[in-house]
């Protein structure tokens, strides 16, 4: 299981999640952060610090956010960044690109947890 960053992160990119991640599996895209599903160890620390509650365990992702499971995984593939499994977020793994789902999202449309 991995955690997934969903729409509430779009245009927020607070970065607190990235700072506390013990395996550095949270990467910065142009408009949001992304969790690498193969690097995430499912510790859940990121959940506790996200100011907009944009992070979910994959089995708790709301139905309206299911496309973000693929978006997080596909962000690392050749169509977006081509990073594969870089083995840890660092300054060389920051992108101004986003998954097409995120890139196409109008500003201010992020879903909020209730």
C-alpha cells in the first residue's frame, strides 16, 4: 500500500509532507506534490502534517479522487518526468511539469476533505 496526494494539493505545495518523509518519496511537480508508489513505506507521517488534508492511504481515497492514484504513479514515468524510481527526492528531482490531470485542472478546483 502507498499513500496518494490528491486534488487538495493543487496550487498549494506546502512541502511539510516532503520534510517529514523518512524515505524521501514525496516529489515536487509544477502545481502539486507527488508520492512515488514504489518508494512509499506507508508510514503515514505525511498525513499528520498536511495542512490541506490532501494525502490518503490508497484504500481510503475518496471515489471523486481515484484518478489521483494513477496520476501519482504516472508522474514518474516517461510521459511526464521520466524519473522512474529515483530513490529519494532531492534538488535534482524537482519539476515544473505535472501529470496531465493536474496540469488541466483550473485554479481553485481542489476538493477539500469534509
